[in-house]
């Protein structure tokens, strides 16, 4: 009896942006080959290191002369499951009405809550799938989707079920985050503590028991939830064995970055107002800083996150779309990378690391985000002459092909 040790597939004559620390920008290996078996990478290196005839080494061999391959992109912060849209609020902001004013008058997140509650599961799926497909067509192979537009048990459940269905429908990994503390629903306007209790003691345990929750998130902000309310939720998440992440310091500094770091949180996201103490706490905890330039752009913000502080303290920086109906209707992770460079002064290499290895870390995934033996064969092939082009080009279709766990991804 013989065991077939051949690779399932081998790609030749390619250039690899491995995003590993091999001493070269982008972890680049030129004139390379990459192969996988059973969904895992088993060979990555120069063509000269192949141990024999490629056709004897793999069941399928393809040559892609000069093509650049990166890890599949990871969008680690989206709100893409929702009903309706908020295009009229976009008009209002252009006329001078602030995001806070819109929210306090019943718009903003609450308006999306109304539309989402009215949609059944199939309707939500039909509205959300095109948004997910747009991200996948742009090179994304792993996606995070938050709840938070239901704000009551059944609607939150529908959102999370739709997120799971999107992963199955598209053949990608979808990680879910429960965002019950996103906004105060209108029916609880005078019963704030009752709603926080409902989220912590009823919604979260039930949804976790149904295996619909991979992580727990909150909006810790002056128009969101307080430091104490967020801490209460995080303590409940810890009791349930769930990791946490946080919308922190977007509009003000409420100490959210330090709070999520104290729970060894996966990430703190936005961070325009992050303090030195918050950055130090994140560095000590290994919490990823997630840059969301789409919201910064849409809100016409003028205070960027403290990028240099993150660099100085060694805080890993991820980049994500923050795809949502109100403040970041952004359907391209590559465009988010470009914005991170032009608006936040990240380098193209930092942006690509932010959409691969650091984004995977922000989701608690250590099996992807780099091209290395033993990791998942999640990869994207690009029609570019250099990895910097992924941030350089503003829009356009640069993706040539993608594989997820070694299976070719078909984008409908």
C-alpha cells in the first residue's frame, strides 16, 4: 500500500508577498512556487528549491509567470448585514448636520435598526449578499460580520444567522461579533440599565449557546455606551469564554482602548482619540489596533489615529472597511488600504500587513494571513507588477484568482 504525498496543486513562476518576516519587504520571494495539500500550504519558496519535476510533485500544476500572490485578504471589521440604507443622511451631513445630531434625532444607527427589524432572514440575506460578493471580488477570503442593527433577541439572531449563511453561500470564512451594545433601542430610552441587562444576561448567553457568536463587541462612546456598561458586558463575555473587541475612541477618549486591553481583547477599532496610556495598554496586551479610514473619510474627520505611537510601541495595525450603511458604505478593502496610506500615512506594506496577518490576528485566527508552510492555503493572485500597487490604484479590478483552504473561489 502506498501513500500519495503529492500536492493537490502547485503554482509556478510566481512572485510571493508572503508577509512573513524573512528580511525582505512584504516578505517577498520572487521567481517562486507555492503548493498545498488538504487545504494547507506545504511548499513555499524559490523555484530552484523544488525537489523534482513539478508534474511529479503535484496532481495539478499551473504556471502564472510574473503574477503576484498574497495571502487572501481579511476584512476584520464590517457591519454588512443590515436592512435599507442611509443615503439621505449622507446628504444631511454634506449640508452641515453632524453625525451626533443625526443620531440624537432618531437617525443614525437607530434608523438602520428599524429597517433591519422589518426584514426577515431571507430578505436580509438577499440585501447583504451583494455587499459580501463585492468584498470577495476584491480579494477578501475571510470576513468579519457584526450584529447590532437588531437590538432585540430575534432580530440580532437573524443577523447572526445571515452572517453564517453568507459564509456557506460564498465559500469563505465568516467570523461573527455580537454587538448588542451598539445603540440604545427606542423602546428602552428611559430604561437604559434594563437594556444593558437584557444584552448581558439574556441575549448574549442565548446566542452564544446557539453557536452564533465568535466574539463580543461594543460601541464605547458618548453617543453609545459607557465605560462601566462596556465592562459589564466584557465580564459576561469572559464568563462565557468569548473574546472581546471594541469600538473605542472614535469621537472622544473614554478609556476604551485600555479597557479592552485589560480583558486581553482581540482589537480596539477606530482609535482617533487614543491616548498614550491606551496605546501602551494595547501594546502590553497584544491588542490589535484596527484602522477604519472609510468612516474617517465619510465623516470628513480631521483627527487621524496616532499611527506613529502605534509604531513606536509595536502595536500591530490592521485595516478594515467598516462596511456599514451610515458612516462607511465602503465595498472595497483595497480602497480602505489606499485610504489608510493617503489619509493616515501608513505605508503600502503596513496596509497590506494590516489586511492580512494583522487582520487575521484581530479575529483571533493564527492559521492564515501569511504564506507559510502549515498555514491555510488562503491566497489571492493579482494582476499587478508590485505589491504596492494594491494600495496605489484607486479602485479597479486587480484580483485574478483566489483560493480558500486550497479550493478555488468562484465569484458569481
